[in-house]
C-alpha cells in the first residue's frame, strides 16, 4: 500500500540527484529503475530536468564504459605511455 503523506520517495531521490546536474542516473535495482524513470519523466515534462537526462541500469553503464574503453584502446594508447601508466 502506498503512503499518501509527504513527498514520494522517487521524486525526493530525483530532486537530490538533479542538484548535482547529472547526465545519467544509474541504479542496480530494477524496481528503482522504473520508479526513477517515472520521476525523471515527470521532471522532464515540467522542464525541471534536461531532456537528455537518462536513467540506466548499472550493468548498462558498465557495458557502455567497456565499449568506450575498448574503442579507445583500438584507436590509440588512451593516454598511457604504453606500459599502462598515465603519460606525465
């Protein structure tokens, strides 16, 4: 049963996240993914969140990061000196 007192928790969490001006919000919880997505959609419709803001599963974020890292590794040395250490 949903409580009707106070602010909805998904709205509260999105407002906290929006204070940091994110491009992406990630969660590992499928239920939270839906709830945060609903709150973001509501914020976008009122203009309180940018249209490019997305909510993704943490596994999607990891996969995206791995693809980006792999592409950089194929294209070049990704800012390392060849030994894996950052260029200095």
